[in-house]
C-alpha cells in the first residue's frame, strides 16, 4: 500500500494470504504517574494496528529521557507500564532504544498482521452508513486541565481508565461490519472524520448531542483548558465544517479536542 492515503499504519503484502501492518507512535507525558503514562502510550500505539483491522504481534519501545533531570526510576516505571500493556494485549515486546532527551517521551514501533484483502482504511464509507465512536471524548481538555493543576480529583480515574482501555475487542467486532475505520487521536473527532469523509468521497453529518463525553470534559471546555493542538484543530476544521452556529463554543472545543488513546471511528451499514 502506497503513501497516497493518510491511513493509520502501513501495509506490506507478503503473500496472497498474509500482510504486515506497521506503525510507530510516541509522545510526552500526559499524566504524572510514570507507569500509567507508559501503559497509555503503549495502548495508543497499538491502536493504529487495530484501526487497520489487524492484530499486533511484536513491538519495540522508543524513549527519550534525561536522567540528570528526572530520577532513573521514573524511566523504569514507564517501561514497566508499557510492558504491562503489551502483555495484556498478547504482544511480544522485543526491546527498543532510548536516547538522552531534554523532554521525556515514550511509545512503540509495532508490527502486526492482517489479511491483504481484508484490512480496513479510512476510505470505504458509503452513503447511508452510520458512524460509531467506541470511546468518549475529552482526554485532551482534561489532560490540559490536569497539567494546570485545576482538574478536580474525581475526574482523574475515569480519564486514565479510558486512555488505558484497549481498542482490540472493538476492532474485532467492527472489522466484521465496517466499511471504513480509523482511530480518533491528535486531530480530534472532526479532524479524523474529515479525513475519512474525504478519502471515501462522502459527507458526514454529526449531532453533538449524540457524542459521548468523559466525566468532566464539558467542565474542562468551559474552563478553557485549551492546548495549542486544539487551537490548530479548531482553525483547520473551522474552514471545512458547517453548522458551527448551531452549537455552543464549548461543544466546538470538544469536537476538535486532540485525543490520546481515543476510540475507533467506524462507518457501518445502517442494517448491521
């Protein structure tokens, strides 16, 4: 598969019945607990394989760390969390590479498999399809609120639990029904929906009232816990989406919110 489409992972056909799926993803900490961060980053990377309808086999860890700034034990916590996520998903963690970096980052390079005639892409959505979103929105807003030290404690556990939740089972169900599939990450729901609509040659209609939210997401939006990525998303989709006049600005922020380890977005037949 070439690079003409901006899909979630690359496909390399090995034979008529087997193809490799490959991806890499890493980012800087979004929660304070090192083990949680490693776990979330690993789940986030594996999601790109699930978004193609594939099954991950193995992973290599990639990390940046500054031992003169942060205790080395924190790096151990991050690695432990990533290893736990891989073990839960049945993925073999083969090793990896760490570099000195002024900013901490962690993630995985993942290899999986898929049938070369059965993988899913962002293209394929058809008129009359319904859109299915498998996780609630709000991780970006809530994480920014947390970094500012303003997020109420009661919203932390649901936030972390959502980001640690795997897309494996959702992928296995949706690959049997979906016409198109992607995961909702850095471009927010509207950004990734636009990618899918463009690749499929269709238009989407979304109702804000039908979109699931994490506890505290609306409160974070009202508190204007807005990071730079959300502002860029809002500006980009603002020129390509109509209907802004019908929703409050807080909803516009939520729909453009960059997600970490977000859910899958699928276009499925209405009768499925």
